[in-house]
C-alpha cells in the first residue's frame, strides 16, 4: 500500500500534467448554474432544459473506466451522480479525466439531466473542468480517522468522512438561530460587548491575560459579558442579549472547553420568577424546533421538554444526596469534613460555598435527568444576585439542570450599589486568600450602578451544552467545530 507521501507525489504529477496542457487547476471562478439540492428538488423541470445545466462539487466516488465513467459530486448541499461517456465528452477530454482526476478533487460538469435504467437521477456530462486539485487523499470513511483527537484537530476531515458529524454541527447552527429568533420576537436587542476587558468580571473564573502594546495595558479575555450588558440597562436599553465566545483558563473535560459560547439576556423590570417562566419557554421552543415532538434522547434516556420543568431547592438536594442539614449554619470545617468523606477535593483557599458547590456537583447534579430548576442558593454563592426579601441569606436565583448538566444560571440582578460594593469586598478577600476565581471589585461597574439600574433579571445559557443535549453528544469538544487541543507533537 502506497504511503501518504507517495500518493501526494503522484497527485502532484497529475497537477503538473494539467498545467502542461495549459489548464489552470485552480481557476478563479466556476460557471456552476445550480446547487445540487436545487437539482434534486427541481429535477423534473430542469431535465427539460435543452442546453442542460452546470453542477460542481468534490468527487466522492468514481466508478468504471474506459469509455464510461460514473462519479458522485458533493457540493455541500447534496450528492449527485454524473456520467462521462467518450461519445459525449470526447475521447481526449475523457482520457484527460482518467489521467489527472482523483477522488477528492473539485470539478464542474455541464450537460443535460436524465434518468438511468436503474432509475438514478444523473447528469450526462458534455464537458468537465477542474476547479481544485486535491493533493492529499480523503480518509476512507473512518479509516485514518479512528483517533478521536485527530477528528477534533482536523474537523474538515471529520465532516467529510462522517455525515453524522456534519449534521451535528448543522443542528448546532439551528439551535443558535432558534435562540436568536425567540429573543428577537420578544423584542430583545442583540448587542456586542468587549472581548478584551481591563477587568475580568461577571463570573467566578480564572481569566486569560494578554497585553496591548500601544496602550501598555494588561487586558483579559472576557469570562462573561454580564457587567457590560447590565451597564446597557443603566443606559436605557430595556431588553438586551448577546451570543458570543467566552474564555476561561480552566480545565478541559466533557462539559468544559477554555473557549465556549453562551447566550446572555437581560430584561428591565423583570425578576427571577418571571425569568424562570421565560427561560423554560425558550428552551422548550428550541427543543421543539430540533425535535418535532419536543422529546430528545441523551445517553439512552428520554428528555421530555414538553412537560413543566421540575423545581427543587439547593438545600434539599444537599440534604437528600449528601446528608447535609441546616445549610445556613454549616461551618467550613463541617463542609470540608463531608467533602473528604465523599472524596471531593478541597483546596486550602476554597471557601465554604465553593466546597459545598463541589459536593453538589459530584453527588447531586448527576442525578437530575429531566429539566429541573434549582433554587435557594446562599447569597454568598452569587455576588451579583439580589437577595430574597423574605430570606436575605439566600439569593433570588435559579439554575436549570438537564441530564446532570448545568445549562442555565439566572437571577434577579443586584442593583443596590452599596450592597454590591460590600459583596465585591468579600470577593476581594477571597482573592487575597488565593481564590483565582473570585469576582473582585469593578469600580467602573459600581459607578454605573450608582447612576441607577432598574429592577432587572438576567440569564446566562450555555449554547454548547444545550446543543450537546439536543444532539445526544457526550463531550463538548464534539459540538465545538474547533475545540482547544494540545498541538500534535
């Protein structure tokens, strides 16, 4: 069996043959008249055209030789059969095809449409032209792409070799479009906020840092757009949202990639309770657009988005699954002891809240399968959330968990600048103690709050994880076209 370098060298010889015949193997333009999807849909009418049509695409298969050659063309919208015959294309053109063309090359073919004796819709080529000569052979289905990491590194080969993979990413695109459509219809304005920020705020995460030479300024890749979006609420925008990339300098696992996509949306004069209803409506609407019945299958389990979402408190989950009672009075020492009993790692810099949250993530969250709201978070967990008026030790907040995966975090936004400054001060103390994910003081945001922000509700939703659930994908890198990977070698 020939090596890759030998195959490549053979293709380069064919490239030189084309050039020697005065043929540009990479012409500037194609004369294609129809996409393959159009041809398949309008075959009956198009087959009546006397002059025929021009189709173009990548050759996916070649069958036959000599006077008759069948090939399959793929232009990304579909695959269509083409027939080359010596008495139609001419002996010289057919010989040049046999001498210089390989599977993987892009060509265009012109001619009329007809149906073969086997009832196959086909284009009878009167002529063909090279559009792009491929110098490397395509993988033979999964042969050569059995390495999962190679599929992620070379996504272009993954989507060529696997129609299922390509369809998964097309579905992800439909998820994003569906999210945008729901919010646009509800009167939200799509905005853009800075990716380079002088202060990494809006979430508990370790940021990536870079440096701007002209300003001699250290900057961070944003970990969340939240603070800027809320500044727009201060500025008189009642409903805003942003779909975009976030960057967090954290580990990589089945649900985490350092670069990921979220949608955040905020509405003035709303609150967490109203936003729970709105968020349920959004998720259900998107699910129904992807799955007509509103029921998806994830990891062998049916996820029913048509039923009302369940609701359970954070304290009840810890009590039921970790036997932790009286959450408000639980000390850090108590939390650390329970964590060690459950084999949950604890760092010296971890606060009581972080220890409890790690316990929840290990022993509680994986047991939640159907769409479920979780409420009743201690206020120390969410330094940007408003307190419950009847129980100020808890935040007016919620999460949505489905199939053990956190999809949404939302709350009534804290708009009291005095309380916000006090919360930031506590986070500053956590940072000094070694917590690299603390949400430290942002004077610019505090100043904006002092001009007044209306009562507001906000949500952050993981686009990647929602797409995972709706496509039965079990690792986030398989729903991100170009995930973060260690360079090969």
